[in-house]
């Protein structure tokens, strides 16, 4: 694929684990010049969506929350994740659209919702450790902070990296122009 816009290329690469269904969601600040390209690129895709969160006018950027509907629903349906999110005010009756409404409202507020790590596919132990809700020791940082045993965290991180690598190779060998 030939990209004339390297900013848009970087957006696609960063979102690629979500596009491939390996990572449930991604949050990015995108240059306003790339926003229309995002709209065109993701238009008509049933499983990949994005929600516009807020503008950063001084930076000419807009924050976007990309998600893979099926992958995100699988993550949010996990009992441990639901229980955790319900403790933070998410409804007891699971509905992905409602859960998305809650996280988006929180993202638009002045207080950053650290539970977003669950939506982004980080292991719950790392989200709990980061939020100080589990007495786990910080043991590393790669993409996010790892707490306690690193096996699950590193496995998840490697999956995300591998998806980006595969997608980057696909783009480099593609003849499509964006």
C-alpha cells in the first residue's frame, strides 16, 4: 500500500492489532488532517468502529477510541472484568453499547478512567495493580505497566506487536494507494 500521508499510515499501524481482532480497542490522538481518511477507511466495516472523544485545538488533533466489536465484547463479557467494572459503576446487566457509553462519558470528563486498560486488552491484574487495587509489585513496562507475574502481560504484549508486524508487512507488499 502506498501512503502519501505518513501520519495516517502510523494511525493504521497503531490500530492494526484492533483491526485484526487481537486487541479489543485503541485510543489515539489523530491529526485532524487524518480524520477524514479514518472515516473513509473504516466506513462500511461492521466489526471495526471508532468514536470521536474530544478535540485538542492547539495541537490540531482529535482523540479517537477505535474498537473491534466482537473482540471487545469477548473481553468485556469475562466475569472478572464485568465484576471489576460493575464495582466502578458500570451496569450489572451487561450490554456492550452501554459499557461503551460509560467509558466514553468518562473519557470526555475531567477524570481519566484508568479502567480503560480492560477495554484496551491489558490483563486485569495490571489494571488493578496500576489503580492500586491489588497489592502487586510493579515488575516492568512495555506498552503499559506490568504488575506481579509478567507471563500473561508479556504474552499479550507480544500478540499486539506481532499483529502490528503482520499488518506492516501486508501494507508494505500491497499495491493499494491511500
